[in-house]
C-alpha cells in the first residue's frame, strides 16, 4: 500500500472559504421556495385521512365548492391523467379514491383566497370512512390471513424479497470455533428538514405550469406532473432549489401533484406548505428494520460465514422501499471476506405511515448490527478490534459483497490504518483505566469500519446528462438538474470546473435544479452529484477548453498554443489578453452562437449480471468516545474521529460539512431518535416529542480525508453525502459497549435500557 495522502482536520478548516450561497442563506434572500409568496396566490390545503386504514364510503365536496373565496376543490375524479405514481412500483395515489392506507393519506384538496377559507372548505367536505383492520406489525402483515393493503397484489403485503447466497455454508459453519447470534432492531427516524414539504405551482399563461418545490430530482417532478395532467412534458417546468434540507425526504414527490392539480383547476398560482405536524404525518421516514444476524470465525479469528435475515417495514406505499432493502442486503456483509454468505430480506406493507429514502439508505441499519457482531467475535477470539478487522478485510481487487465485479479500491484498508493511529483510539485503554475518573461517569471508545456504495445499483438511473456553456456575460456555466440542498454542490462544482479548466472559481456559474435550463442529470441522491460533475469535467473538460481557446485565438489572431486559461480570461505570459466576457461579446456581435457542449455520461455499472449490485464504493472508519451517566443512563458522545477514504476532496468546506453534519445525524439514530407507532398512529407529531441532536449535543470532531485512489482509477472522488451517517451510528454503539459492557441490540440506546443493564450487571 502506498503512503496515505491525508488532509487532517486542521487542513480542512484552514482552507475553507465562504460558500457561494452564504450571503443568501444568512440573509434569507431569496429564501427557500416555500418563501415564494406573492399577491394573488391561492392557499392550498389537504384533507387527509384521520384513520390509518379505511374504506371511503362517502366523499361529498359540493358544500366546499360553494363557499365564497374557494377557487378549486379536487378529488381523484378530477385527475385527467395518471392517478398514481411511484418508482419501481406505481402504487401511490395522488388522491385516494376508494380507500386510505395511512394517517393523513390525501383524499381531497382545496385552493382558496385565505388560509382561513381553505380550512373552512376542508371542514365543509362530507367524508364517511369505514374502518378496516390496522396492519401495524411487519411480521403480522406477512401472515396469509393478514388484511391486504393493496388488493391487486398477488403477494399480499410482501412488497419485495431478495436473497444473497454464495459459498458452502455448512462447511463454513463447521470450520467455526466462535459463533455469535443476535436480533437487532433499528428505529423509524425522521429527516427533520429545516423547511418542510411545500412550494408553489403557477400556471405560466401559455398552457403550461411551473413548479417551485424543493426536491432532489426536478426532472422527475416534471414527468410525473405532466403525466398526471396529460400535458406534453415541455409544458411543465420544475424548479427544485434552493432546498431547505432533504436528506432523502424530498427525493420522491409528496404534495407536488396536489398543488399542480389545484393550480391547473383554478388557473391561479397555488401555495401549499405542510406544517411540522402535517409533515410528520405525511412525510417519509427511515425504514425500521429487524435483523437476525449469525456470524462465525475460526480459531485464528478468520471470518467464515455470515447469515442475516432482515424484515423491514415500508409503510403504506413502496416509494424507495425495494431499493432500500436491496442496499441492506448488499451491505450486510461489510468490507469483509467470508467463505460463505446467506442474506435474505423481506419488505412488508403496513399502515405505519410511509417509509422512503433516507441518508444512509438501507445500509446504516445493517452496519450497526454487523459492527456489533464484529466486536463480539473479536473479543471471543482474544483479538483487538483493529487486528480482527484487519485480518478479515477483503482484498482491494476482490469481488464485491454480492460477488459482482467492482472498481478496485483499498479504502477500507486505508481508513482502518489511519483511525488505528489516531490518538483517540491509541490512548483509549489508558483513559479507561484512569484512577481519577469519576465513578458515576463511565467512558469508552468504540471503533467501526464501513464501506458505502456510490450511485445506484445495476439497472438504476446511473447515466446522466450535463452541459458546459459560455454565458452571455462570459461566465463558464456547468448546467445540471442536480439540486443544491445544503451539501455545497455549488461550491464543489465551482471548484471542480475551475480546477479542470484553469479559470478561477469566480469565473464559474453553476446552473442547477431547473428543468428548463439544464438537461436531465437524474436525482441528486445516492452520493452521486460531485462524482458526476468530476467525471464530466475530467472526460470532456480538456476538449471543451481547447475549443474555446481556438475561438479566442481566432479573435486575437495568434496561435492557440500561445494562450492558456487563467483567472478572468486567456493569458499569454503574465498578462490576461482576452477576457471570457469579451469573447462572448465578440461572438454575439458576429452572430455566432455561444459555445455549448451537451455531455452524455454513461452509467458506471458493474458488468456482472446481478440486479441492484453496485460498482463503486467508498470507505470510512471512526473512533467514538462516549460518556455514560450511570445515575441517569444518559449517553453523551464526547469525541468522534473520522477517517474517510473517498479520494480527492473537491470542496473542503463541503466535505467537512457533510462529515460533521452526517455524523450528528448518525449519532441521533444511535442515541435519541425514534418515532414509534401505535395502531398506525405516530406517537409524536412535533419536535417536543421527537428529539434530534442539536449543536449542544455535538461532540468534538476530528475529520481526516484520505485522498488516495487506486492506480488507474477512472471514477474519481466518491460521494461524501451519506457515509458519515453510516459510520457514526455503529461507532457510538460500540463505544457504549466499551464503556459499560452492554451489548447494543437496539437503537436508539435508551437510558432505561442502560439502567436496567447496570442494575443487573453492577
């Protein structure tokens, strides 16, 4: 292994510059899309189901339509085109026509001149529901006699099932000396975005519609709305940013179709914005999972087999559920080598709200369980956590978790090596044995290692289209339908374009998140955005730069080889001899179209014929120090050191923000966040009953970027958007075990669970 190329925390902080959108975020101008308030807008409101499962017996909206100030009342009968939408499974109704399947399932909607009139119109709707049996447990949902949520499905409430099997399991089990088995549970987690779901739908006066809704995929919003309204796609424009946070919550559509239908029926702009309780009811959540895991190793501490059985709750509709389960199955073996693997998973429909995309996407649930298993086997083998992991890492050129061909990558080896040398880990035993430590507070340091797939699995929307253009004002434009959601995609894009072309970042203008101004790049999800921009510039930037330099040379009447790109324009020697703006002006004056390059990026997919298998992975290791209060059972995370092996850092500020912000979200999954249901109803609807970590809970962070890539790597930087969530949760869980000896089988780690354990194990 070649020497590590590292950027430590101090280097990441020292090189930070203000974000391109810093002023806009600090001043609130122009604000988020839900802040798009204008005279003449109508106010939208949704009539959602008060029951988690029921048949619609009566729906009479005549009184609501008769109210003065009401301009539209819509039901499923008012939809001219497609009435349902979805991804792999088109099962979610825009408005329910015959039955409801979860609390707040939309039944009707109104658009009125004031919020008060809108609420009065909802109250005037006569709705009669016939309650149906509530299916609130995924295991019970799969029983043959369970009530079916979707009557047209031959498999009952089984939405998706998948299986991974390789190797001789019986022989691998026979070779084991140590076997650990446990059942793990991970919670339903909320995204808690700063801006809840909402936006504005506006008729454009030319027979079309413009949507201003924060989202991760404006092109998909455009396609769904066009199909619903039976409009040509070019009659719908979707503007998806700025976004007040998403983390997966705005990956799939929620209320956009309803707002669009109201605007279409009324002929007026309609603003629709969910309150926090309404967002809690209708928004998607992380999939809760129950995982039985059985893992064995031989006398030398070599892993031999891994058996996993996963049961996940998708709620009422599919959304990204099948992809989430596929990701869980693929990541259930981690970056380790086994003789045999057997992983199976099932995904059940229930009446427990709606689960969907969430940062960490199926992997974090199984990674928490796997890393507990690894630590338990290390102790049984008499090996330290680092040594046990080191001797079981898969080779950099080994097949992927599903046996697929993957891009060679030594990230797990490097991340483990770097974190093992961090003072937090090296000095852990010394601090734990400190005789001066307060007996009330017990501290421990836990270690975890994960890898994380980039992009979508085989067969997913991995291809992308972007464009490079010279703007009329001379700015170099990178156009993509990807959205800025707080991840500093604007800054990363500016940095990548400037680095590849040789201009300054101020010369670059990213044009993002608008279906009318950018080609279809696909969703800003699966940690793919920065990688796509890098690949586009790495592969097509040199030719683009040469093309513009030739135009500049023609204007100046000099050989192209005498010019080079630089800040503000082309330079010869130390002087700028032609500014980019001047070239744009000269071309426009001559009637010459400004240069524009459409870039078609093929998907980076494994050649192996294995559905949903990924080709590209990143890696991350962490050491977490926790303090457990033995009087109250509270767990406080004090220090978190992260070593992320993701290749060259495109934006140091963006990288650091993703690492720290994601880690705090993973910490919340491990320590405080859970949204349980009872008979299909959430037990909390606001942030007074659902606790997320704040800056007061944030530990000290030490983030190290490992910039190495394998020789010949064609992928470039791996995504940094999710992997810190994936690493923080298992690291914190392992740290609690290190502090008090308690096996962690369920997240979050509740104070009463800690106290019960301490009472039984004083």
